[in-house]
């Protein structure tokens, strides 16, 4: 299980409303930098099931609006995120018990 703090809260709507692809690239690079600093360049590999729980201090996003963040996390932390490797995934979005946002990523190897 991984607990991830400090990632910008980006809804899918906000991500795609960016006026130019360079804005999306800046967001993706920010995610990559934060995740690499926390976890190093170690990539998760092997067939697995992933469970994301997004804990938001204020105004939780709808679960489907968390999908842009899921994509950027998977592109950074997983060696391969194709359907045959990550065989199942779930996304939950809840109100945080704490005064900060954080993500719990649970990886179950199968």
C-alpha cells in the first residue's frame, strides 16, 4: 500500500479544459517529479489489481473525475499499465479525515 501526499488535485474536466497541450504536460511533469521524489524511479511490475482511494479535505471530486490523476500516477509508477497487466482497478473519492488531501494506492498482485 502506498500513501501519496502533495499531488495537485486535478479533475478530468480541468485537465482537458487546458487551452494547450503544454499545460497538460506541465501537470503531468509535476506529478512525475513529486512521485519520483517520494518513491524513486522504482516501477511496479507484475499482474495486479489496483485500488485508488482519493481523500479530499474539501469538495471531493466525483470518482470519475479522478481518472486523470489515476492515469498520471500509473504512467509514472507502473512499468506497464496495459489491460493484461493491471487486470482490474477501482476508484473511490471520499472526504478526508484529515486537514489535507492524500491518495491511498493499494496494489494486489495476482
